[in-house]
């Protein structure tokens, strides 16, 4: 359930409600909105005296949460969450649509710095790049590890871009937290609950990718694990799901963007690269994603896709990225957003 405070409720009055919630053995999660404050109450509510909480000073009402994902639900927080990333504090979930771009994997210093400069010049706000690479085949390129993280940090130093990179396991979490601005949880790890709880104990924004066969409820419950552990800075990423189709690597269900915006206050990002698997489809699906209500895009961009260590087929060139950006701005303007 949620306890909705009246406008103008003081911190002391909110704290009093929190104490009442704890007295009933519930876990509290305080959400400060634009107009009012809400206290989400998590746990067994059967023994709660709803009337006692409603009678507390400046409590407007007590409302049950019907969605299985409690804190991520739009029932709890009506306005979109804004999550700031990187040195520039770009707000994902705000009026502006952001673009994060970069190679699938960090291959070497020159490749990463050259790509970072191109991404910056195109007008992007973040640099993506894998230092640790979870690959289907054990013989594929697995990434540079900590050395890759150091290269990404160097790229941030030179460009000011936010660094988005994947955490593939508990063993790598400490190193990634040290160097990255945004912790990415890949599709394969969407239901790796110990990892979700671990990133939930950090203070870094988390980009959570949808599992290849996950329903939207399962996706949002995975986000709930992170938030429940203490980190409310969760950004959802639709990266396509596995279907019977063969002409794309994954099927990119853009209806999920609108559906998520109808269910949750968390920002929604779209990955058209993994969502299609083909560079020629990245541009059209990027435009469609912004039209559908995406708060940001995360795109694979490589200076030499033909010789990329991984995912070259779905990586666009810096020139293609630069040509795409003005089109994205026009679509954003058409749906009352900007870039």
C-alpha cells in the first residue's frame, strides 16, 4: 500500500508516518514528488491498522497498490522519474531525448577514443562499450576487463560523456562501480537476482535490459529487486525479444515502450541495435522508438564495423550516426520532446 501525504507535509510529519509503518513491521520507501510525498509500505499488510495511519497528521489517504511491482508502479509515483547520468548530469526521463552510442566492445585505446570523439561530435550524451563481454561462445572475444574500464574512463576524461558498461557478475561489480557512470545489466542477467540486489546497494544508475523471453511484468519485477535493495535509479531498456522471426536478430516490440510508460514511472530506453541485429534497420527503428515515447536510445556505433571484435553487423558508422541525429531531433519535436 501507499500512504499519500497532503501537500505541504513537513519532513517531521513524513518521518512520523515512517515510524508508524516500521511499527507494523513494514519496510518503507519514501518518494518525493513534485506536489506531494508518498510513503510506499512493503511487507505483510494483514496486521496493519489502516485507520491509525490515516489519522496521522497530514496524511491524505492510504491506497492499496494493485500492481505486483510496488515501487516501480505508476500508482506510487505519477510523474516520470528523471535519472541524471555522467559528468554532464543529463536527465534520462526528462523533456529531452538522449542518445548513448559506442562500440559493443572496448577493443583498444585508439578505437575507443576515436569513437568517443565521433559520438560526442554527433551530439550524444553517453558512450557505451563493453569491458567485460558475456558471449554465447566461450571462444569469442570476452573483452579487456579492467583495462577496458580504464580506457572508458580515459574517454570520459577527454569527452565528458557518461560511461555505460555492463556488469556481468558479482565478481566484476566493484571494478565497474569504480569506473562507470551507469551500470548495465544485460538481458542474460535480468533475473540474476543476487546481482540485481547487489547493484541495488550501489549509488550508480542502473540500465536494466529486458530478458530475451521476459514478459513486461517479469521485467518490472526485476527492476523492483534493484529498487527494493535501495537504488531507485533504474532505467529500463527494451532490447528486443526472441521470436520465430529470422530476418532480425531479435524482434523489437516498440509497443512495450508505450505499455511501460503506462505502467511505470521509470525511464524507458530502446536499443535498436540488439533489437534488430542489422545496421540498416537501426536508423528506422531509432526514429520509431522516439515516436513511441522512448526517453533515450542506446546504439552500437563502430569506426570500422567490418573489423569489429563483436556485433559488427548491427553497428552503424559515425557518419551514419551523425546523419541520424537531425532526423531524431525532428521526430522528437513532432512528439513535443527535444534533444
